[in-house]
């Protein structure tokens, strides 16, 4: 199953705004993969999602801790950064499967480093340079992903 869309962000503020609209479009239980090279805006997009859900504090990249949790009532958001992961089996030791459930939204940076251990993505976002801004190639990989993408595109156009 594949539904593709391309979104763009002209600067950091636009990337945060896209994250906020993604937050509105997401639903509990969703898994979102964030792909792209260093400095492409994966954490910036994640910050927009977390702020869009109501968090007012800092949103930092969990590069050294691997995961940063945020709670919003019944919804838990887990922001993963697997850049420094040595081997995917390390995720098993940290109880990775416990994070993915019906009341969580999981944002995973560098998901390829957890290949074989991570659950499949509902939505995969690949961020690349586009002039001075960024291009986001979005692929829905499930029915949940299709619903999220449809709502996100509508919100991003508004």
C-alpha cells in the first residue's frame, strides 16, 4: 500500500508548522518514520508535532538517550533518535516493544538503524534539501497512514 505526497518547508518555522499540522492529523497507535541526512530537520519536525500537541518546554533530540517521552493525557508520544544505535538488538534490551501501543504516537528518527526490530511505519517521511528549504516525501504504508496523510495534506493546504 503506498500513497505518496510531497510537502515543502521554506525554513525552520515552516517545518515546525508542518509538524504541528501533522500532530493534528495523527492518531493514537501511529508509527511515523523520519528519514533523511544529518541536519535535514527530523528533530525540527518532531518538535512541531510535540508542540502541536500542547507541550511548551524544550524538545531536544534524544541522540544519547535514544528516546524522549511526552505525555498528553491518554496519549503518550515517544520521540526516538536511533542515530547512535550500534546494533538493532540493543533495542530489545531497552524494551522497545513496550513503547509501541494503542495509546502512543511514536516518531522514529533513523529507523533504518532499528531494522528488523521496529514495527513497520504507518507513515514514512523522507526529508531532503530543496534549495534553501526542505522537501518532505511522504509515504503512507497502512490504512492508518493513509488517514493521517489525507488529514495532514488538508491541514497543510489550509
